[in-house]
C-alpha cells in the first residue's frame, strides 16, 4: 500500500491504495485523502474548506455528489502524486557496458548479488532488476553486442531473482500506472515488490500543493 483513501462511498482506484471507510482503519504513516465535506468536518471540525491540506500528509476533497469536477481533479492529483513521489525515492542505474570501467561493472555485479528479494522484469530486450531501492537496467542487445551469451546471462539472473516477470501479462496489469508515470516501464518490478509485500512503504514526507 502506498496511501490511504477514506470514503463512505465506493472509490475506483488501484489496489495500491488502502481504501477504508474510517480513519481507524488507515495505515499510519501513509499519506491520506479524506473524501466528503461531512466526513472531513466530523474528523476535523475546524478545517478550512478552502484549503485541501488539513494536516501533515492529510488531505480532503468533495464527494462526487457534492462537486464532481473537484472530486475527479483532486483524486487524480492525489493518485498521480503518490506514484510520482514513490518512484522518486528509487535510484535507477543503467549498466553501460561500453562506458563503465571494469572496476565499476564488478562493483555493480557484487551489489546485485548482495541484494535480497530481487524482482526482475524483461521488456523489449531491456532487463530491469530491482532490489534495495535500486533499479538496474541492462540492455540485452548491448550485452549481445559485447559478446555475452544472453541466454546464460538471463539464466543466471533468474537463479538469483525471487521473481522473474514476463512481458505481456505484467505490462497489461501495470499499464495504467505506467501511463501515469509517463511510460517509465522500469518501475514495474518496484511496484510488484510493493504489491507482493517484499517492500514495505511508509511515507512521512510532506506533499505541498498549490491551492
């Protein structure tokens, strides 16, 4: 889970969000969006109806039946911001076998072997390997050009991976999120690790928003 949404009505969002009907059921430490004027007022009697930010990492918006445009806009903003800030916490390293020195490549290999719960995803001859808040990107066509046996390379990575993801089914599952993130397919193994409990997310950062 990456954030809470508190609503008395059904909300259509991805499974990455903890949608509950009471503040008692939220996951402490995650950003929270409260939906509905009446619900917000019952929880925060002195809240400013002109300010969507109630407290540190706590936000509110109207219900769809109160102000549809505000509801749609604010919900889209919250979902997009959660995913955007989430991936900003992850480092991406492209393994450039042409530009990197041998010592650098050795360090990268050692780092990869030290990781636990590795999740690997292959898409269009690009291999993305996630662990310990780092995503490593490897161009398999470049590896082949450098004289490496790509089949053996993939077999080695499969052996050290907790999960080795295929292409089409996983890509379809995460398509909407990838679209939100401007096509950053490399983030899929990271999101997969969150959904499958291999990476616990607790966000304490404040998310400013212009009124």
